[in-house]
C-alpha cells in the first residue's frame, strides 16, 4: 500500500517562542505558594492577552500572560496561554513543561490536558500523549479535536484498530470537520477497508474549501483500486487545476489511458513533458499510446510507429534501466 499522509488535527496553529515569566524566572521554576484566586484585574489582563494572541500579537500576549504569572504564579489560564504560544512557534520542548505545570495546578483543565497531549505527540512521546488525551476526554468526551488527536496518535504508533473507535467518534460528533474525516479515512485504509476510506476522503473533500493535492491523490489511489476510471479522470482533472506539474499531468495521462481515451492520454503526457523534458515515465506513456494506435490500425500508421519509437528511445536515454521498455522495443522493432 502506498504511504498514507495523515493530517493531524492537533491544535498547533499557534506561533512565537516562549519566554521567562520575568527576566530571571522560568515558568517551570515558579512554585505555587498557595491556591490563589485570580483577581478581577488579572482576569481582565488574561482576557486581553487572549485577544492579542488570537490576533497574532504574540509578544504583547506573552508580556501580559507573564505579568499575571508574576503576580499570581498559580494562574492556570496564563500558563495555558503561554503554552499555546509555544505551540504556535512549534517549540514543542518548551510547551511540554508549561502545560505539565498547568495540569499539576488544575488537573481538570481541558485546555491544559489537550495542549499537553499536543506537545507530547509532536515530541513523539506517543504513550504519554495518549494518556493526556484520555484525561482530556474524561473532561470533555464530546470534543472533536481530542478524539481526532488520540486517533492520529494511535495511527502514529501503528495501532489503527485502537484508533478506530476515536476516529469514528470524532466524525459522529461532527462530520463537518475535514480533519476528522481524513483521520477516519486513513484509519480505514490501514485496516484494509478501501470503500469506507474512500467515502471518508470524499466527505473530507466536500467540506474543505480547497482540498489538498495529497487528499486528491488519496482519493485517486482508492478510486483506481476500485477501477472507477471515469471518476479517476474527473478527480485527476481537478488535481491538475490545484497542482499543474509534470507529475499530475502524467497521472492524468495514465487515467485517460485506463479510460480508453488515448488521444486525451497523449495530450496529457505531452503537457507533462512540457513541464519536465526528463520525465521518462511520460515519454513511456506517449510511446505506449502511439504503439497502441499503430497496432489497432493494423500497423499501417507509420507516424504513430515513429512517434512510439522516438518516445521509447528518448526515455531509455534518460533512464536505461527499464527492462520492460527494452522488451517492447525489441519485440516490435522500435
């Protein structure tokens, strides 16, 4: 099976680095002196910091979060805010102890447990990440992100059967979340359930404003397995609009050939060559199409024969290690 590219629904669309609470104090060094109540003024500052963070003003947000922590070292929401900004920056190693500190202070804080799970997952500490996501789900069992993330973590551990219940649950909760559908599709694919995988990939594409090229390739791969060649062509035509490259036009040429539209296949392969003259697979595609035309025409179309000959020979110059092409050339005197 081709490799399956998983799209993690980890809430890591955050950014900018973590800093100390004060010029000399790191977050993890702050010990709670007591269970302090966050004052109204501190809550206002946290709210303002959240607004700044959500608008991308991370430096200002960090400044305000640290100000609150300097006054109140056990303000969990401020710690979570700093942890979120660490995730934005993809500073997983900095995020982990910040969220760990937050869950020590407030074990029933969903955002802290979830953020801890994300940081552990990105650090490839999968067993600990699963535990964190499980704790998050005991707090909010209907959360799509936590269900999806624990499923992706199990997939990364090579345990699709364990992932299945959470991936299916995420889609049951909200089938309109594309990442949940993709995770479920990847799970089905690893469990050798291609039709179910295809349905989930298609569902994901329908809710995405701009489906990714990789998602389209996954759909094409499964449609090909099902021999649904017209749909393969239709989807590949969408793919070349999203990603017009030598590889995508080569794929379109292959799909058109399987559908039996040989002229459309040749045209697509020729566009692939325009993008990359060294694409020997596209040259082979032209060669096969033109050889097919020559054979179907009872070997009377000399132009088709010559084009097949030139295409195969050019391909062999680029990549001589092609025993099947060499066999064709010898068999038909190309």
